[in-house]
């Protein structure tokens, strides 16, 4: 989700808002993580004679993953800026395995953020250090693959020694590295070679938006975003029906025979007027959370209808489902799609 305001709304926003951290009510604690906390290893164990790869599973992805708390807001609040309801470790325990991570450097400290632009309207989320510390704590005891997509870098880059040191210091040998070329593309490499069941801990694949395939440093674990090529596209609408229809068309157009994954962008964008209303007339506004939960409540029936229509088949599934306010519901749907593909 990209927070957007037109210039005409800027003065109104700043006059009407006094940014503060708002209470968040989430219902994720009622969902058991028993079947999600180690779901990749569970699949490997369930299908011992199958070379399971990223091409034939579906992975839940947290959109704007670090914005589960709000800090240093300018014209933003929980209604128009917050995108997740729980912190990194609970997301990992609920089975989320891809994370849209957006770092910003402010006076020597690295934050996650969700703003209109670098330094624009919106808020910072959690600190990058706390985000990564929770990641390592989870991987210390769970042998799963976690993918961090580092994008929208603000006042920093993959060439920033401080940023890279932050990843290396916090994640250590949890970072996935390659000291020799793979025999095939990463998305076609069996998961049990990337995270062998004998491992005592998991791995993090770091993908950087500002690194190319030609300049990535595999031995340090610094990979290009395009290392995992994906098709699809963002619908950029708050209308749940429109997003579902648009994503279905994109799914129908996807050729699973290509060496790419399909990313289902199941996220809903506030329009300008609604983003401002979040600040001035909250009782009449639809929040990111409310739209996300409406969409999430319809996810199962949506996928069922696509299966019935032949949009999703055993040979063609969404390999990534990107969502706000993600939880075990999304993971269980991804597991269901993965098993459809594997059976």
C-alpha cells in the first residue's frame, strides 16, 4: 500500500491532525499457530519424495511489514498509515514468510516507515533493530525460510555500511549466502537444500531493490530483488470488489510456464479523501485495517471461486499472497494452495 495525498489536502491534513500512537484492537491471538509455525518444514516432511520449490508453493507476504506500530507521524495515524496488527515474531509464528521491509535512516537510527515519499506524510513504524531481533529470535528455534524485500530505502541504500552492518550484526549466520553457484535458479531449487531439515535454525534471504543481478554479492548474502522474479501488479484501489476482479484478471493472464512466480496483491489503498477523513472525521472513514479485514474475510471464498472457475489449478497457483493485517488465516490458505499444487 502506498499512502497518497494530493497537494490540495496537505494544509488540511496538517491543520486537522495531531499525530499520536493509536490503540489497535486485533483478533489474531484467537488463532492457533500450531499448523503455521513450521509450515515449510511440515510440507517437506509430508512430501518426502517431492522436490518442493518456491514455484509450487504459496507464500504469505506482509505488506509494509514494519508498520505494526506508529512513531514520529506527520499527517498520518493508525487509520491511514498502520498496515499490520502484530510485531515480527507473532507474524512469523503465524506463518508469514515474505516481508515488505522499508528502512529509513533518521539521525543515526534505522526505522521502518510508511510515508507518501522519503520524509513525506505518514509515520515511522518499528525500529529496524527490533524488527530484525525478533526475526533472529524466531529463526534461532525454527528452521524456516524468511524472505526480506528491502525497498523504498530512505536516506540509506545497500551501499550504506551502517545498514548492512545492522543486518549482519542482528541476523548473523541466519543470513542465506551462496559460496558457489546453484545448479538451477533459486525459485527452482528444492527447499530442503535451502533449509535442510537437519539445520538447527532457519535462514533469511535478503533482497534489495537497489541491487541488480549483475552487482549482487551472493557470498555476503546481498541479493537483487529480481533474484525472485514475480509477475502480477498492484490494483491501487480501496474497492474490494474491484481489487478481487483486477487480481483475477492478472492471475488469468499469468503463464505458469514462465520462470517467474505470481504475486497476488491482495491489498487495498485508501483514496485521498478517505485518508484525510481518517484525520478529520474518523467515524466516517474506512481505515486500512477495516478494508484489509473485509478483504481477508472474503479470501477463502475468493480462492474457492477461482478454483471452481479454473483460474487456479494444481499447475497454476498464486505463489505469493501479499496482504495487510496478515495472520494465520492467510497462511492456512497458502498451505491449502501449496497442497493443491503438490498433490
